[in-house]
């Protein structure tokens, strides 16, 4: 007998299909393949095969995956790219981001929520709202602490660079775990 809560296969999102196909990552819940940067070293653009971009995951699809995910204590990774054909995206851009966090917290009240970001959205107001959902771990891609170089690397403005650079201190003040990633660009940054 068909389960009425299970959508037909043809209605499954690429996110759900990739998650099921990977059969390894019970803690990954990517919600976006939309990015707000134009990085010089973008892995999405440099892939040898096409990747899906420009997608915000539908909330019903997120609910369905949450219903399939087992209970565990591992971090819930909401920005990580699954091995497959979905571009890494900026989860914070999702128009229903905080609604999604409430859904995740209902099932996983104490698991650390993990995000990777360029940091350009991590201003005081955003982090205040995000801190409600702690424990949270943010990996900031911070390839330069000089606003001009940061802006050039990410294809963004110096104002956004200042927000990203300042976010490191704000994350610590808001008691969120901080990790960093750096792509060395010696020809550009020295």
C-alpha cells in the first residue's frame, strides 16, 4: 500500500535524490544551491560536469527528508555539498531560513547546526536571530582580512567584506563555534 505522506518519485527534488543516492550522509540537509558571490576560485564553475545552481529547497521537501533522517548526535550540516550534482550554496539566503531552523530543532533539539558561508550576511541583527538556535558552528571562508582583496576574491563590495571580517568577532561574542577556511592566493594577496 502506498504511503500517503511520500511524494511520487517524479516529484522528489534533486536534493532528496542526491541525499538518498549518497547513502552515507544521514546528517546532511542542504537547503540552497544559490550563492551571492562570484569567487575567483569557484568550485561550482570549475567542475568538469554541470551542477545544479540557483535552487532554494522547498520546505515540504525538507520536512520529508527530516522524516527520513534517523535520530543521532552528529552535527546537522546544512551548507555542505553532497557528492553529486548540486552546487554549494549559501544557506543563509534561503527565504524561509529561520522557519527551516525551527523544523530542524523540533527533531534535533541539541545537535550542532553547521553552516559554511562567505560571511557577508553575518551582521549583528542576523547573528542575534541565529544565536537562538545554538549550538551553531559557522565555517567562514575568509581568504583575506583586507577589505579590498576580500571584495576582489569574492566579487563583492568592500562593505560586504567589512561585514564578513567583522563577523569573526561577532560569532565569538554570540557564543557560536567558529571555523575558518582559507584558499591561498599568493599571486593576488601576496
